[in-house]
């Protein structure tokens, strides 16, 4: 793309540069080929992204707040200029404070103060010529400025870049716990405990904004090698486009949940259940209350409590009515659907679309996450509800809705199941939904070069069914859905060196009770490991399975500094950080990774500084999981970018699923194009056996 255009210009004796405002072509421009000239026009924004330095922003709340609105100051640095903007201050007050602050001095620096109610024109001018805007934690900046910042520009988020580089995203942690070379202003501001709000002055707030903008510049310049402008371009377009919301359905579901919550919590709040709302929220006190009523429960996740509630409701054991009320109330508290639906309604734009809900680097491996509305955490439709459309049509009447629920489906189950149905296509459009089928097992098999699993995928067989048939010792029929689900959970969970106990918990969280289908976790793990030796061991990858090859490669590189290879990846330790180069060319970074804490057998642990979780252990199975999930993320990003380049309007993506909005009359052809894109891997993964399943729907939950 951009690199190809620049190289083509070079071959024609031309160079392209940036003069502070525009792109400049130097050389024999009159001889420029028409197709290349057109390419330069089409790629102007991306060319600008690579050639022009960004505008660096720092947003800071002011030391006092007006009723109902956050007051802020914004400091921006670019082209030897500083713009200080706050619509909440008098101009004289702002200018006087800026003049008295050494943070805004410096030879050749022009400082402009602005107190206009909307964004200063200079920012609009920069956006109009394609300049990128760079800020640390763009979602924080948008919230802090009450949406005053423009959305339709190319934003660079250095918080995402920090996570991609293996660092924490919090500026204070970056300053105090990493060796990154920050400017002295940043060190002074963030190297100590911040003063409390009531003791901060306007000068402190201006310095805070300046320090944030300088820190943003420092981070981008230091870590720009971890920034992918093409992926960021696609991510920005998708976030700007947003997805349409059925606002009325969301309001109806919120009303249903609120009414049901009030009914369930009534015995708790009026004291008749014998436990206070505060104690109900406290797992330790809740456990004590259950023991006094004859129940010994150690796990308080939704799956365990749902099973407990089923036991109580079945009448197989005798309990007081209070136990039923309390367990129902606890289950409601574990699902804060009311606040989640309200958040979705609050952040929905006036045109009924949810925007800027995706975080491009949401985890250490580079996988996406979702912000505020938590689109990635929407529950899949409940299989016990045969007709979601019927419930949707009744949602305006809570009583009618609740009386039509299928047996065993609680109100919170129904509301959670219908939340996906709030995401819709605009009138006259349809959602074209493409899902990468079994992508993690496919990539795992590819990394391990596991012939049996690769062959099954390439021949269109169903490895989930084949694993289930191995476990149950019989052929599966078309109605053996539960057995296939067992096989699916095994392939998704056992591929990363889980032990039997951990896998048993994993299966339970995915709705599979191994004991109820006559299986033991240790037997399942042993079957998987014997079925796929190139993943688990006794294979031929350097004489060992993938888990052990990855573990050995990491340990050898840490011990010797040598470049090693395993699982189609390259490992290099520079004395403090382990870098794993993925097949795409992207790096996974494990900061301060060393061999520590030898166990009784003399085996040292691999320990590193996790961006979120502090000092943690890792091992071959965990590193394999990180690698596979990172490659899956790279494949998703490649497909998203190709969709955008092809003119497909991606409105959202959930895990391994891409959702495109298209006109009704072009939905079929859009689905075909989406499938072709998703099943055509990039050159670095050309032999990964990808498969995509597509469907057309007016609502995301349908199908």
C-alpha cells in the first residue's frame, strides 16, 4: 500500500515529503504516470500518516467541576507551536497562567491560548489536511472533553502502542517502573504521587496537560516501531462508522430487567430473607449464610450458582423459601444488565449508532477488546429460547414478556440473550456476518504442523465430531449436539497444556459437565494428547511437541541470547526482554523476562512483567496460547483491512466474527465477497486452512 506507492515514486525519480501542511512531490512531476498519480491521491491520508509528525494532545481535568459537566484543559504540541484550550476559563486568566509557567517556554515555541466554546479552528485545519492526532488513551480524552474532540480524524493512541510493546498503559507506572527516557517535565509530574483535587491549582492542571502531551510525544517517538498505520487506519474507520442500535428494544429490556430486579431483591431489601444486600454482595458472608442453611458452596460464578438454583427448584432437597430467594438475588447481582443497557443507551449517538467501542490492543497478545458497552461480552442467544422474535415483539409489555418465557429461563437469562438483538442494520440494509470457523484449533495445528488435524480441516471434516467420537467410542449422529459440544470444548481448551483439574473448570465454564456425560477430565486430557502428538509431545518438531519446543526456544534464548525458532516464530532475548517475532512480522514482548525461582527439581520458572498483572510466570503451554491468539488477531486484522480497502462497510467485530452492513439488494454479493476475503489468508499464512461461515440478518443475534 503506502510503501508500494513510495517505492513506485522512487523508481520514477520522485520523492514525497511533508512541508508541515501538505504533501510535496519533488522531481519530474510532469512525467508522473496517471495511475500512480491517482494512487497518490487515494493514499493521501496514509501517506500523510507516515510522513507528517502527529499533533500531540494532553487532556487534563481542571481542579474544580461545574455541576453535571467536567471542566478540562487541553494542551497540544505540533510544528513548534503549543495550543492551550479550555472553554471553561476566561482568556486573561488562561494567558496569565501560561505566561507564568516554565513548562510553556522554550526558544522558537509559539504559544496560543484559546477559550472558544468549540474546538479551535487550528485543529480543524490540521484535520482537513490529513494530520494525525496523537493522545494517550483516546477514550479517556473523548470522555474528559465531553465529545468536543473530532472523531473523523486519524487518532493514534499511545496507550494501545504501550500494550503492544509489552508495557503498562498507565503513564505513572510507565514513568516509575520502566526505563523509558521521558522528558524531565513528565518525570516531575508523574514520578510522584499526584496532589489531591482540592490542593491543585490551575497552574498544576496546565502543567498536567502539558506533561501528558509531552509524554504522548515521548512514547510515540520511542515505541513507533510497534505502531501499524495500516491496521490503525482500518480500526479508525470501523470505530467511526459504528453499529446501529435498536434503542426502543434496549429501553424495553432495561425496563424488564429493572422490574425483575426489584421483585427478586424485595425479600433482601425488606429483611425477610435474613441477609442484607451488602452481605449478599460479599462472597465470604454469602458463603456463611448458605452454610447456616445447609449448603456448602465454594464457587460463586454464574454457572455454579445456576446449577445450585436448579437443584433447589427441582425439589430433590428440602430448603427454606429464603434460600431460593437469596440464590436468585445473587445470580441477578452477578449480571449487572441494567447498568450495561443504560450505558449502551447513554453513549449511543443521536443517529442511533454506537461508535468508538473497540480497543485495538486490548490484551498483551494484541487481541481486540470492547469499551463501555462491552460488545465482546454480549451473551450468545440462549438455545432454550426457540423464538427470540416472539419475545422481542412482547418486550414493550414486561408482564406479557415474563409470562411467555420458556420453562427454566429466568428473566435475566432472557434479557441477556436478547442484548445482541439490539444491534441491528439500518432500515433498507442487512448485516452480513462472517465467522472464522474453529480458527484457534486451525492456527494451533498450523503452528505445530499437526498433520492429522490439518488434514481434517483441509478436507472439510469436523474435528469436534472426530474428537467426540474418540472420547465416546461411537459414531455421532446429527442429533448428538451435546457430544459435539464436548469435542469442541476439548479442542479449544486442551490445546494449551491444561492439566485435568484446570480443564474440568474450563469445561464447566463453557457449559459442559464432564461427569454428567460419563467422562473424566484426566481421561479427556490423555486422549487429546495421544491424538495430537505434534502439539503435545512425542512429535517431530525438534524432537518434541509444540508446547515443549516453544518452552525450550524461550529458555535457550534467555540463557544464551541466541535467536531460536519454534512454532513458526522467532525468539530473541536482548538481556531483559524476550521478543517473539510472529509470522506476520509483529512482535510479542515479554518485558524483564528471566529464569527465576528454581523448583525442587531444579527447573527455573520463566517470569516477566505483565502489562496489567505484574510479575507472573509463563511456560510453553501459555506461550503457545499467546502465539496462537496473536496470530488469530493478525488474521482478523488482515481481513478487516481488506474489507475496508474493498469498500465493505464493517460496523463491528466480535472475537473471530466480522459484521458488515450492506444494502438489501447487495447483501448476497457482499456475503460472498466477505467470505472470499476471510478465507484468503495473507502471504505469510497462505497455507493456513481458513474457513468462514456467513449469514445475512437484520439483527446481530439472528442465526
